[in-house]
C-alpha cells in the first residue's frame, strides 16, 4: 500500500494539469520519491513504536506498519481522482482539486488516529499525546542519524588524511 501510494503521489506530481501543478514533470524522480515515502513511513512506525513501548501500548511494530499502510488507501485513491480532475479544472476551479486532496488527507489522518487507538488500547487524548511524542521521537531519530553520519564522515576523513600522510612520506 505504501509503494502504491508513492506511485500515485509521483504520478500526480508528473501528470497533474498545468493549472494546479507548478512542478516541471521532467524534474520528478519517482525513485527518490519512493525512497522518501518509505523512509518517512519507516521513521513514523519506529517513532510510534518507541513511544508506545514507553507508554504501555499494546501494538507491535508490525501492527503499526499495517495500520499506517492501510490508512494510506484513501489518500492513494484521492490522488488518482485529483490527478484526473486536474486535467479538467480551470484557473478559478483550483479549489476543487485542493478540496479533493484535503478530503483524502483528512480521511487518512482519521484512519491512522482510530487505528492507533485500537491497536494500543488508548483513549483519544492519550493517542493525540502519543502522536505528538511520535513526531518528537522522529526528530530525535533524525538528529541522532545526522550525528552518526557526521561522526562516520569525520572518522573517514581522519583515516584518509593519515593514509595520504603515510603515502607522501
């Protein structure tokens, strides 16, 4: 479902009508967009799992991935509908295109919210708190990954400079 969503998202960016699409279709790279969608999906699932482990959630990582994956179905369908509708809208009818996408996003968010409530056995308030903490956890994971990447880069450059010093002496 996530790969299908990524495909429909890329198709929308490439094939949407010129009235609603400011992106040059030749610059859209479907593979990098697939990687970005999969990375965000994985990041959200791991972030939510890490927070719910600390807050006595009952859902497993597999359950979280299933809920989030299936919740993308309305968004996938609305991207297909919006792409087709974008071919027929005029300049002053852009709101129809935006409304179609907004309905899909709202429905997907509601499905994620209800699904996470069910698998973790949380109330609505605790689920909303967990979602906010999930986004904080996602930022922390990104920060740690960047620190690790920077550390590896510095270690590599150190060993490379030592190697070049040994070679030139």
